[in-house]
C-alpha cells in the first residue's frame, strides 16, 4: 500500500500482488497511518472484506470515502454530517458535490438472526446499482437498535464498494466481531474483533449449511438481451428468498457492467487479462462456488461466433461443462434457437435445456404478445426504468419456478 498526500484528500491506494488475497492474509496487512483530520479515500481492486478491514483500521478519520471508477471521484461514506454522505469528492482539490450514476435501483434491507451472529442483508432491486445519495436516507440508528451487540455482526449482499464501506464504517465496531459474507467462501470473513471469545481476524465463519448450488447458464446470439433476462431472473429468484450470485462467463467481456462508465480502467483491465486468463478465472470461480452457501449461480455466457457458424465455442464448452442447466434466450429470425439446441445437443448431450425463449424487440414497444416461448423488450433502459412488459415478467417468473424445482 502507499499513501498519497498530494493535495486533498489523502488517497490510500492498495494493490494485491498476484491478484489474489486469502482471508488468512488479513492479519499481515499493514494499513499506512493517515492524518485523521483530513479526508481519506480508499482505492484499489479487492473484495469487500478487504475494504472492510481497511475501513475499520482507519475509521477514526473525520471523513472517509472510496474511489468510484465510473465517476472518477471518491464517494463519501463516513462524515460528521449526513449532508456529505454519498457526495463525490474530487481527488485533486477535495471539492465535494452531488454525483449521479443514472441508477434506478432501490435498497432493501433486513436483519436475520442466528445464535452467534446477526446478519444485515442488503439487496438492490430494480437495477444493478443505486445512487450514492441513498446513503443519506439509510436509518443506521434503526438498524443498530435491532442488532444484538453481544453477537457478531455480518454484512451480506451484492453491492458497490462504496455502499459496503458505508456499512463497514457504521457497523464494524458494534458487535463482538464483524464480518463480511463471501458466497464463494461459504461464510463471513472476520475483519474486526472486540471480544476475547470472538474468532480471529481472517477466519471464515460458516454462515449456513446449504444444498449443492444450482449453476444455470444463459446463452444466445449477441444482442439478444441475455444480460437483461439474467438480471430479471436474478430478481425473481431473490424475491423467492434464494441467495443468488451472477457470474460473468464471456471471456471477451472486459469486466462487469460498471466498466462502461470507466473506459480507461476498462482498457487497462482488458489489456492486463488475456482471454485464456479470463477463462481460467471463470472456471476457478465456478468450481469454487460448489462449496459455497449460494442457492443459484447465474452465468452470462458469451454468444459464440454465429457469423462463423459456431455458437458453442471451445471456451463456451469448457464453461458449460460446469453448469447444471442452460437457458437459451436469442433472436430467432434465422433459426438461431434451433442452432443453439443442435450445437448443445451435439457437444454437450447431457446438459439440460431448462427453457428456450425467443427474444423479440421493437424499439417502439408495439408487440403481439400471443407468441409462446417468447420474451419481449429485453432492453437495458427499460429494465432500469422498470418498464419491462408484464408478459415478459410472467415468463421470467415461470422460468424462476423451473429453477427452484431443479434437482
């Protein structure tokens, strides 16, 4: 780690050597000293539990933030006044101003209790992201009143780094210990302890026993709305109380959706990680998730090379060998769905096709909804604005039921 004092705020930047950090490495992480009277922005690519460890180590700073690459600014996550929370901080001048990601998501939170720890579960619905300004409306005092300070506290959920950092700053000192749930590890990574009977920092505390996760792949020709369908299905499964995880499965996709807002970082990641490296990372992730407590993993597999007559590429085949079932979502103006069925049957004869859906899109939104085995208007903007047709949502719900019943 290095600490930069060039201007305001202080930027505490970290880099994981080799790209992989284990929870057991946490006790050896040394966080540089910071000036608590000046703002501190934490920056780097790492898991939520690493950020939680760092935030806990410097929680005494008057103002804390984390770097948001889509905005190129720090997001204030801890401050003496609520009005500063969720605002963007210029890394050179320290200027603070409202920022927007154009997100339409909303927060849902609930508290689950077990004998030894309470879980603060955070969920984003309606979109992949929420606006940073949501930090000003979170009733953290109400959450603390419902937690048992004589237990451990665990944060769980898929969320942006800055949202997790807000909870780390507020919750990490409350219970006997504080941990962050990592679905790939099947438990909560302990990042802070405040009682002699608490588990050591770096220990992974099992959160719950679970049946074997079901891994479902979504395939189809490019520009068919696969990612929108996957997110709709993910929402439907979470509405049923399942723990889900979405996994990137396209080796040629540079990073997740946030990279569209950070083109320079996107280019660097694409340059630094070659396709075979991405494939290895995807395969390791799918193998590791088998021992986790996730109920369903949804894998967004690339659309192959249909222009060359190849949909199940060698890379796709390696990924699909590790899933339990596949859902086809594709345009069908040239028989794409049958082409997918044929290639899947030829190359992966034992793989179950859970659903084969024709994706129909008209920019005007004028549709004949009488067609069977179809979904309509899988548009990113429509998803963000909650304008997906009810007919499509009913089909998604039916597929979600098939996933629940999958054995």
